[in-house]
C-alpha cells in the first residue's frame, strides 16, 4: 500500500510588491537637487508678483519666463537622478500654482485689467481658477493619461501668453489701459483653455539624445536668431500658436475618428 503523496509545497516567491519596496521607501524621502529648482521657480513667481506691485512689469514678465525654465529643469533632473518623490510632485504643483496661476493673473490685472473694475478682476480670477483646476486634474490623471498629450493647455504655456503680451506692451510703450479689453479676453481665454478637453502635444516622448537630420539644426538656429531679434513678439507668437494648436488637433483627430467609423460601418450596411 503506497503512502499518499503530499502536494508539493508551493515555491516561495517574493510578494508582487517586493520590487516596489525600495521605490516606495525612496518616494517617501526629500531630495535636495530637484527641490532646489522647484524653490527657485517658486521664488521667480513670487518675484514677478512683487515686481508687478511695484510697477516693474517687464521684470515681472521675465520672472514668469524664468520660472518656466526652472520648472522644466526640476522634473527632468528628478527623472535623470532617480529622485522622484511624492513630496516633490506636490511641491512642484504648489510652485506651479504660484508661478503660473497667481503671478500671471496679478501681473495682467496690475498692468491692464484694474481699470475695468469687476470685469477685470473676473477675467483674472477665471485664469487663476483655471490654473488651479488644470493642476488638480493633471495630478489625478498621473499614470493614467496618455503621455503624448496634455488634456487642456498646460499652465506654463498659458502663463507665457500673458507674460509675453505684457512684455510686448511695455517694450513698445503701450499702456495697459489702451488694450485692457483685449488683455481681458486673452486672460480669460487662456484660463478656459486650461480646463478644456482639447489635446495638446506634450513633447515628453521627444528623444533629445537621438540623431536628427541636419535641417533640424538649421531650424533650431533660425529660431534662436528670431528670439534674439525680438524676444517678446516671437515668444508670444510661439505660445499663442501652441494654444491654438489644441483645438485644431482635437478637431482633426475627431474628424479622422468619424471617418474610420463610417468606413467600418459601410460593409455592414451593404
């Protein structure tokens, strides 16, 4: 009589989240290098507010653009050095709210919107609220949304439109009261674009280390030359064109999707 064979003991395998344990421990920490850039971006936004209150609107616009550059560095440095943390992500969002939500609205209000009364502060508030909602939606979609696209205009791009328009006015001796209605429409529109469902290219998957054709370097050289020629106008045109690309891209994609659906439905109808 043979003894009943006992079932083999299951192989001991590490838990599914074992590989994530070092990552989770790392994500609880606070790293100095990326947060230095985030703090610098926060300071640049704060400096823009102070400069605007003092009537130095060109310096305020430059402060917003400086915050944009610094904000672009902190995330890339965190990914390159593997120092991404939950603290850094939350801190970056708060910094963005000050530099790209509050600062541009206050600069636009001090320069052009204050003379419009309630309409002026309403336009500034629409922009600020739009930036806050845009950042909140972005944080809730991390790891879910398509990395190739942004849903709604990114807050740094919206801030660049406002800052460049103020810079153009100051650089050309245009008083804010002369273009107050135009600035109100521009400010409110930028705020609404941030909370829209239009899709914008994020350029996050752009390979900066890969080889490029020679003509690309020629185009980059021409862009730098044009920026040096007249920085505020070119920056305004670039970011305004990017803001308008969202509705165009969304309409094109929807038309293509409808065309595919019609082609797929055609054999069934015959």
